[in-house]
C-alpha cells in the first residue's frame, strides 16, 4: 500500500488498542472515531468511520485455513531466539509495540476475539521471536501513524507501509518484505483495465496511500473519494457510490473474495515495496529487524507465511 502522511491532514484520528499476540494475549482497549464525511477545497470527499462497517472481514471469515496455514503456523511456533541477534531496547522492555492500521486484511485485521491476525502480524511475530521479544499490536488510524511513531506511541510501524522517498525523510525503513501492485476493482460488468479507463470516473481510494497518489496523477478523474479504510471504500463501490476502487491488489482481492458482483478487472503497476517503519534514532532496532528478517527468509519461514496468506511464495 500504502502511503505517506498528507501535508495537510483533513481529519486526524488516532485509535489505540493494545493487545499482546505471539507468546501472550491480553485484553483489548479501543478508541474509535465518530463517522464523518468532509469535503476538501479541491472537491474530493473524505469518509472516516472507524466502526461504520456492518459486516467486517473478520466477521465474514477469520484467518487463513488449510494445509498452507497449518505449515506456516507450525513454522512460526518453532521459531526461537537467534544467538546472532542481540535483543534490542524497546519502549517497554521485553515487548515490541507495533503500530498498525488494523482494518487492512489480509495484512492486519481483527480476529473477532480481541486480537489481530494477518500477514504482517505473522511476520512480526516471527521477527519478535528471533529477537527475544513479545509482540504487542497497537491499532492506529492510518493518517496519524507516522506522527505516532515519532512521538513514541510504539516502537515500529507494521502496517503494509510502502517505502517512499518522502517517508524516508521522516523515518527509517527495514529491508523490503513485500512487493505490491495496485488493483483497479470494479463491478464485474463494468471492467476498467488500466489508468486511462479511470478518466471521467468516480474513484475510491484509502486516504494517504499509494492508491491515492496514483489516482492523483491521472488527469480527468471526475471525483476522487477518500476513505479512512479500504473496507469503507469497497462498501461504497458495492453500493454504486463510486465506479472503481484503486488499492493494493492483495487487499482488494481479499475484500471482494465473497462479493461475486465485484472483481479486480485492471492493474496499475507501481514500484511499491513494503517495509517496517522505525524512528531514525533507533538504529539498534533497525539492525535487529533486518537481521531477523534475513533469517526467516533464509530458513523458509517467510515463504510459508506468504503461502498461508496469498497461496504462493513471492
């Protein structure tokens, strides 16, 4: 995906919910926003609603299942502390707090039981075990996630965040752990194959994401509607309030898996790698994360996790 924080933030919400995963599990505390819709000077609309969805992805179907999931879960369970990695200092000793926009399946989303699951969660869990830490997911609104990291709300951003030059001016990134393309999702009977087909259309995007940035470069868009999370964007597409949604391909594919009226009918190819965001000052954590990431790629754990969530290794 995703994204960098806007020069002017239309709506700033930080929703925080702490829950321990990996070696432990705790109670969840959640702060949510009141649904709102605002209109920018340019005429674009921004819809925000932390709890506006009637049926969440987690309620429809929780987690990956089958042989791939079983193999990945067994591999994660078998990960142990690396004798080559020194446990880095963190805000809370012994715990790695990861800020995440937890309405972005299959990368991070609610398990319906007060915890979080997804590709990023499994990767972070494995990295934490390599470093001798316990993972704590911190549910955080996307448009405030970088300021929250910089102000020490958590140790790391683990939220399908695209590595961009603009973001690298504010924070450091780990080595890339996922390569992404953008999908154009439409009603099945009204396909749009490429960016040119979006001209004259009402297009939905998640605010401050690579999807938004790609659509902004297309001349002749009728209207761009911005949403706090991708679940809301897909809901409006299904309701006919937009004509297409541009967003990360695996996320859109997951969102529409049980919606036969919608399909990923086109693609926008971008140079888009995901990385974990870390404060510039925290070079110790950056080095440990990169070392742990290298180890789970080398021993096959990464490929098993990828197969669990996407059906294939990258």
